[in-house]
C-alpha cells in the first residue's frame, strides 16, 4: 500500500501537469501576427512619418525636459543640504 499511494500521486500530478488551461495569453501569438500584418499593410509614407516622429524629438521638447530635469536636481540638492544641516545641528547640539 505504501508504494501504491506515492505512485498514484505521481501519476495524478503528471496527468494534471499535462492539462493545458487556456488563459489570457493563449492567443497572444495570433494577436502579434495580426498587428504585424496591419503594420505591413499601411502606406509606406505613414510608416516613415511615424518612424521620424519616434526618432527625432523636437528641440522645444528637449529644452523643456532639460529644464524640468535641472529643477528636479536643484530641488533634490536643496533637500539633501537641508537634511545634512539638520544632522550637523543635532550632532553639534549633542556635544
């Protein structure tokens, strides 16, 4: 009996692992093929325009991003300096 139960459990486990349950990703390959076919059927001028937009950012956009990045850096620097000053004050006050 001790040999039958583990063998039955293994057989059941093996049988259940072989069951393929369809899930949300079951037809992903078909959807990818569909999108690729649609992209291939679009006019070439449209594809070139989309590629240009994706690869060449506008100078105004770059300047705006640069300014936002600089502001974020300055704000983070101020916060770090404030925290450092607080730590220094606490340390000096403890002595």
